[in-house]
């Protein structure tokens, strides 16, 4: 990521899962609380959790690089997700 320009880093810092992906993950979590998920649902849930974690990691790495480049990253509004 260090090779990205500032604009690309800001975009990465604001990246997020799609609304549909977030809603599906929430639905699967809710279902899991009520009853056991099917094998396919478990695989889908794990894939969405992995995507969520990767997205968080990318956002965090981008924020660190932006800070190292001199940007003030204290305001959380700067990181409002791009949908």
C-alpha cells in the first residue's frame, strides 16, 4: 500500500463492504443465534467475516500511512465509508 498516492489511500481508508454484504452478514448472524446454519450458509458467513476483517485491515493500514504522510486523521468523519 505504501506505493499508493494520497487519493488512493483516502479511498482505501473509506472502503467498506456493500450494504447487501453487511445486511446478509447480519442476517446470517441472526439466524445463527436462532438455529444452526446450513453448510452453505456457514461457508457464506465465514467468507463475509473474512471480507469484513480484510476491509478493516485495509482501512487501518491506509489510515496509518496517511498519518505518516502528515495528514491529521483524528476526525472520524473523514473516514465515512464510500458506498
